[in-house]
C-alpha cells in the first residue's frame, strides 16, 4: 500500500508544481521578481500570457484542495501505519533532543518578520531545555559563525569562526596524514584533519539541527497551538512518549505533519489573495524602493527562509553599489557540518552515533536516518575550477 501511494505521489507532484509554474512563470527556478511575481494579476485576461486570470486562479485553488486531500487521506495515514512497525526503533535522534534552530517564516502580514507575526516558529533550544527558547539574531556576529578546521577551506586564523557577513570561501583541498588513497580516490578520510567541503556553522558555539523536526520541537516548546495538537495526536496514536520525537521516526513524522500544516496555510493564503482581488487590490509588489537612484552605495543585509530542509540564510555586503561579499548557510550546511574547533560534531554525524546495524554489509539503518534529513550536499557545497575543468568523476554502483 505504501509503495503504491509513493508512486502515486511521484505522479501527483507535477500537479503541485503547476502552482509554482503559474505564479512563477516556470518551474524549476521560477522567475520571481524582487518583491513580486513575474505574472501580473489580470482577472479578465485570456490565455497564459494574460497574467493571473480567473482560469489560472481557479486551477491553483483546485490543486491546493487536491494536495490537502492527498496529504490528509493518504500521506498522514501511511506515515502512522508504517510508524507502528518502527516505534520501538528510536535511534537517529542526534542533536534533535538537545540543540535545534529555526529562523521562522511565513509572515501573516507581509514585510513583518517579528516573531509574533511568523506562522512558522523561530528560536533556538540548547541542551534539550524545552522550557527556554532563545531568540535568534542573524545580524549578531556573536551568534552565527562558520568554522573551517575540518573543512577544505582556508581562513587567515582558523582558530576563530567568521560571521557570514565576514565570511571567506577560499578552497584548500588537502588530505590529512592518516588518510588513505589519493586526492581523486579517497579510501579513508583523516577525521583529525580536513575532511569535508562543508563548513561548520555554529549558533553561539553550538552545533544545531535544523529542519521540520527542529521547527516542530521549537513550536511544541513554545506552545504553538496547531503544532502541539498535531504532535499530541501522533504520540497518542502511536502510544509513545514525547522523547520518541528525537529519532529518525520523529524526524520523518515531523516532515509529514508539516506538509499537512503547509497545505492548510496554502488554503489560508489563497483565500486572502482572492479576498484582496475581490476588493480591487491586485498589487503584487512593494515598489517604494524600485528606483535604483534611491539605493545606498554601501549596505548589508540578510535574507532568510525556512526551506523544507531547514533554516536557510543568505548574507550580502554591498560596496560601491556592487556585491562585495555574498555567503549562504543552507540547511545541509547546518546538518551536514563536520567537526568544529572544539570537536563538536554536526547533526548527520551525531544522528548515526550508537545506531544498531543489523547487517554491516547492508547498513540500511544508516541510510534510513540520513534520508530522514532529506540531505542536499549540492546545496551546501559548490566546487568548480576557474577554467571549468572537470575536477572529479564519481561512479555509484
């Protein structure tokens, strides 16, 4: 049953993508304009080139309802059914029971990113203390820093971390003395040396887990009504304690619950959009600062999002009207980070510690846990030569 529904989901995902295609002009990589969308609202327009007309808007509304129906009637029941077989296998928690981080997202009112206006929770929990959720300031150089003692990058002083506004991305690929193999055929890494193309971001010196489980743990600790109801429903259905959240099972369940939550929010915001249109408001952008002559010659800023994989941040410095420095810390940078100066391990590594493996030659337990993070190493690492030369070829059998 689960396999059949999985194949149905693969087929149905093209319908969900149509929402982004209609709003964004294409998919993947929609042509979003800064502060707006490429397709103007034109309810009387005809055809796709006429902008967002009533045909397009009704199609979007229909797909939203189909998505919600599939999630509530297929995805959630399947997750709960499969979870019954794994509720005794509570490995893979790693950092989720101690250190989790979320930037917050989905403002109810546009352009207001205060915590009280964010539907998706924000904050940080340290050492598993659910009674205290710390506020997060992404502009504070003492909060988020990236370290590289075990990353294939070079800092002038690698004993210190750098805030993304001051970040440096200078490749330094070298194998440690205890590594085996060659630079193009690594047989064993040297964990005491550099061993990853991912930097090690830390929040106030702590390795953190980000993602749906992190958001749900923070929301649960804050008493977020919808999230708390969802979590309690799952705990009751599976007859497991709250500590069961901190596991591969909990991480997988949180992703499903958040899909249900997100489907409801799509309906909420679509209804708000239609209400605005009916009231005669068809604006799609704030153009107060659209004229380049109003832009400062020097500036710095940070753009954030709670991506499906977790907390995503882009930091930029502008100098003489040009980009002077641009640094991204994506979800897999947080979760897949190597060790830092203090030897603290990232979420991937922590989640695999003490995991029991039935067959060492087929470690499906390891794959199950890593898959629960929905990792994207390509997002967290971008490697290229200055001349476009192929650097390495990896063959997977």
